[in-house]
């Protein structure tokens, strides 16, 4: 179908929005954001490795270029997961989410510089309206209600750049090899990087904690299932379009908070949700 790729990216974004809600629950219980990120990626790695083993002979790769791009994708995932949570912790959800979703700007710029896509006013307009919607949705337009710090701003921008790095790393690796080994290598790199920084004692305590189920759920929904869906959709969708369509994630996260966490949305936030959904729909039809 013509819009299958866009639909799959949106479905993955819905999973990520739910993941944000689960992460919020775990952080409110006192768990370290880096530990949450580690389990999200580690459980995803287990899922991807099982997928890889299923067709082991067909998934073996011997290209050094493949591994370079896959490693870069892993660095992007590690940076995206971790810096996003750190940005929220250092400032607020509003600042973290807004800066995190500057990713399409970097994707479009990188695509233009590398000759992968042509820059045009339509895509820049979509970027503007989606970012406007996110600002309204998160409340970042009112500085008096948010706590802004240098670390929060730097981490949020870093999360956006990391997201762009993942998209390019995965796209180039998958063009050389297959999606299973790309995900396995990327998330293995993710696990190694985060293992160097996590509180190992706290990470070990998760295994005997009553919250273990939440960690398993965040890994399956936030990585194992969503990334498989996303990369299939990504292969059928231009990078900048995929990154913008995936911005339905903050809408899903807001609905999760509204329905399950007791959060409330005001009229301005509802306007932000509407702007995001209308822009994403228009983009998917016109691209």
C-alpha cells in the first residue's frame, strides 16, 4: 500500500509515546533514568538477537562499512535514549520533549548536505508547524512554568542530534546488509556504552524488584517491537518524513498521561496536538 511506511512509523511512535509514560512511572518511583534506558535497550537487544538467530546464515555480514554504520546507529540510540531522559531530569518534560524533537531539522540538513534529499519550502513548513505544535503541547512557550538549565538544553539538543545519527546510521547499514544484523550490532553497542555509565548495583536490584514487570514492558514496547516496526517503515519512507511523522509520540505520551496518570490537558495543549496531527497527516499525503 502507498502509505504503509508512514503508518508503520506512526505505530512505532505510538509505542514510544506509551514508553514515555512508563518511564515517567519508573522515574517517579526513584529509578535512575540511565538504568531505565539501559533496560529499554538491553531487552530490545535480546529480542533483536533472537530475530537474528532465527535466520543466522542469511544474516551474517563481512563488510567493514556495514559495521561502521551500525556502530554509529548504536551510538545514536544510546545518546537518544539517555540524553532525552537526562534532559527531562535536568530541566522538565516540556524542555526535553521540545529539544528532542528538533531532530527533523538535523535530519533534513544532513540529508541535504549528503545529497540524499532536496530541501524545499514544504518540508521546512512541516518542520515549523510540528515544532510549534510540540511547543504548545509541552507548554515550553511559558518560561515561568519550566525549569531551564544549561545541562537540560544541551542534553535535549544532543538527544535530537543522536536521533538523527541513528536514522542515518541505520539507513546506510541496512542498505549494505539486512535489518536484523543492523539492529543487533546497534543495540549491542548501546548496551556496552550504557553499561559503562550505569549504577550497576541499582541495575542489578531491578531483577529482584517488584518493578521488574515495568522494565520488561518498557523494553519490549519501547525497543523490541517498536524498532522492528519503525525500521520496516523507515525503509519505505524518506528520512526527514519518517522523523517528522514519528512526532505523534508526544501526542501519545500526553494521552497516556491524561488517561492513566491523571494528567490534564488545557485548550492550548489540545491545539498543539491538533497541529501535530494535521501536519503529519498532510505530510504523509503530499510526500
